[in-house]
C-alpha cells in the first residue's frame, strides 16, 4: 500500500513585538473585555493567579501570550 507524502502542518513564524501586542490586546478584549496593557498590569500584580480555567475560559491562553519579562528572555537566549 503506497504511503502519501505529508506536507508540513506548520512552521515557526517569528512576529514582531508590535504584532504580539496587537494579538494580546485583541484576545484580552475578547476574553476579559479589557485592553492588553490592563491585562499585563493586572497579571503582573497577580490578580489572575487564583482564577481557574473553568471559571474563565481563555485565561490560560492570555497568560501564555503575556510577555515573560526581559530577564526570562535574556536567560533563554543565552542558553541557545
């Protein structure tokens, strides 16, 4: 039985920080009805630490989209 050749399902695409900010803003407005900047400020203060993903669908996605901070990015680049 011949096997079908598979095309790659996706690839990594690097986006600018400006595009990332727009993406975060769009998603935070649709999930929490607040701006991306407000979400980041509240996230850094720990406001969403006690939220359960079942209580607020999409909060995990927003946390993953939020910037990790300069120190985390610097450490990650040095290890590469």
